[in-house]
């Protein structure tokens, strides 16, 4: 197609490809058919069909976390965007660069208030740092580059919403897609490397003072380089190292300096800060409780502890930590975690013993997508600390249904790395259709369903809000038995081989076999409460 007869959809696609956006996760409809047709002419763009929009947005998040580059999503009108909103919320909280392409009705059709018409701009603004709708095909190339610049942390413009994060949404009316006169835009210049715009002097003084300090690390402070610098500082100063409960991405395992995740419960976090006089935020936000509870404080840094910001959320900070380490810990080598996973005796699988079984057989340099929720709170971090070094991706925004699609995006971003998804049974059902993507794309993902047959975290939450122990009708609202969920049948029905494990030995054997064989696999791990 020549430049003269290019339509808007073609211009969008060419601009994406020229800017090295090569994957689009989509669930298109009528308004997006011109874009779908353009895919036929451009094999450079990998179009990944998703059965549900939440799969598309979650996969784009996983792709972005591993590559640092935006993936595109293709969504159908406002309801399609709405279906993908929860995982866009998670992407926003993770600081992931994601570009949503959302179709809308043609300009002449909008006044008719068709059945699928809605206020897409308002919906998009709840999760997007940048929202815009082009009015003519000649503008779409420029608008795509502006959207991509926003996903990469570019300067604010008139389409910036004020919402945090790096999600951008381009709303494309159908007539803009099908009309001629489209113009692709040239590629953006490579982004300048982030400078160290952080004044570390005051924080360095705190770190080298006489009062106990905790460093709360996030973002690139949780890469191998950031952790090595932080560990050198910790050795020289006695500072304690923490990270969020479920960070967007954490390097972890044997040979990697250890960092302690903050506990999920507020009272446990306050105990972790016992004896601390200063907390330094290094790429992290101030920790707060996820929910309000009667008679409990929402702020998690206890009174009497001073807070210092080395670098705010989403700000590169690893280089600054390295500079501080060279200044106050010259010649101090970083310490890597020792290899080894706690041994587990044979017997029934429980909420306590499953994690060491998986950690012991984890492949080298795997990526672990963690939505284990309750089943992982007890000992997952300790179990995986000495496993082969890997990257762990957590549920940053706490909107469940992330794990399965996140793993799909990771596997497409990193085809040479094994991906393991640790998935709670209740959360799995939000986006179970992501298993179909694994089979269709032949992704090397091993899923372990942590099946306790309930929304287990809600049992504890009922008590914490003062509602007591659930019985009768209340219990039915958090119980997933009667009928039970057959994850083996669900998985096989979408083309993914599956097995069921009830004992330590069965999980050990099935997991080792699954990660050794290429392609997707699922293990339904039946967990009992420990005696």
C-alpha cells in the first residue's frame, strides 16, 4: 500500500512497527477490523488473539515488565476496555509501558447512541496517564508516537491525564481507521539514558549516622545491580533491606543479595520496623495498608520513624545506590544468597510445604509469575531465596486475575526462558481463558494451581473487619467447593496438558517433568491445611 492510499489503520500499524512495537495482544471487534486487515500485510507485527480483554491487558503488562518496551493491546469500544481494566490497573501500579488501541464508533454514528456506545475517554482516564482520540487519518502517526513517548515516561502534554503510571490509550474512531490519507510518523529518537537527578547527600548522611535505618527498595533497585549496591550499603551501615510485598519485578535466588519483602498484614510490617529510626525510600512509595480495618492505622511506618526519599516511585535509582556504595562501602563485595531449599518430607500437600517442592526444581533463570496469594504468604519468599536465580513478578496492584495472562506475555517476551506461574485457584478463574493462549502460541509455561477450594484470604479478612468466623450462608460466599473446580479438565479443554498432585511426591515428580518438557503444562496442586 502506497503512502498516497494508506488508511488510518495502516498508518498506525506502520508507526508501531517503525518504533519497534512488534506484539499486539487483542480481542478486536467491528470497529477494529481495518487494523486486523492491516496485520495481513505486516508479518513483523505478532498479533496475539486473546479470548478475553483481561488476558490481553495482563499479557501486555507481562511483556512490558520483561522487555521495558511497550506492547500494544487492541480492544473493542468501551466495554472491551472495561473488561481489561483490572489488569491495566495492575500495569499502572507496576509502571509498565502499555499502549491501548481502542476502537470507537465513526463520527457520524456517535450521535445515534448505538448499543455499545459509551464514554471511553472517561473509562480510559482511570488507568491511563495519557488519553487521546485522533480526528483525521493524517494525524494518527504523530498521535501514536506521542502515546509511545508517554508510555516511556516522556514529558507531559495536553493529553496527559494526571493518573500515575505509563499506560497510554489511543481511541480510534472507525472512520479514522478506514479513511484514506493516513500518514505514518518517523520513529522516535532513542530515549536518553536516565540521569541521576537524585541528591543523595542527605540520605548518605542518614545512612552513615548512628541511628538504625531501613532501605525500602523498588523499581530498578530490585535488579541484580541495584541489590548488589544496596547490600554493600547494608554491610557498611547495618541498614536493613526491604521491598514491597509483591514487587513488579525482583531478582531473587542463589547468588543474588537477599531482600526481605514487607509482610502483607500491617501489624507484621510494624514489627519488621521495630528498632528502626529512619526509612529511606529508594524507588518505592510510602507503604500503606491495602485496606482499612476497624481500630487499625492505615499508615505502616510507625510514628517516631523519619521518612526520607532517595528517589520516588518509578524513578531509576540503581546507579545512585551504586554511587553511594562506592562512597561509603568502597572495597566491600556484595553477598549472594546461599544455594539450597528446605527439604520437605513426603506426605500430603499443604499450604505450608508446597513452596519448597517447587523451588527445589525451579529451572535456571526462570521467570516466576506469583499470584499465590494466601498460599504464598507463609513461606514462599524463604523457600525461593536459595532456589536457582530467577526473576519474580508480583501482584503489584492487588487486582486478582493477573497471573495467567501475565505469564503469557512473559513467555512471548522471553522465548528462551522457562516461565512458572504460581496461581491461586480463585484468582485463576478470573482469566482461565489465558490457558488457550498458551496452547495456541505453544508457550513454555508451567502453571501450578494452588487449590485450597476457597477464597482463603477472605476467611481471614472477615475476622479482621470484625465480622467473625463465617458459617452457613456467609461461608458460601467464600467457598469454592460444591461443585469443586476441575482444573485438569478446564486445562485440557483449552489444549494444555494437565495433571493433579495431592502429595509432596506427586508434585515433585509432576513439576520436574513439566519444566523439563517444552510447551505449556498445568498442575492442579490440592492443598490441605496443615495439621
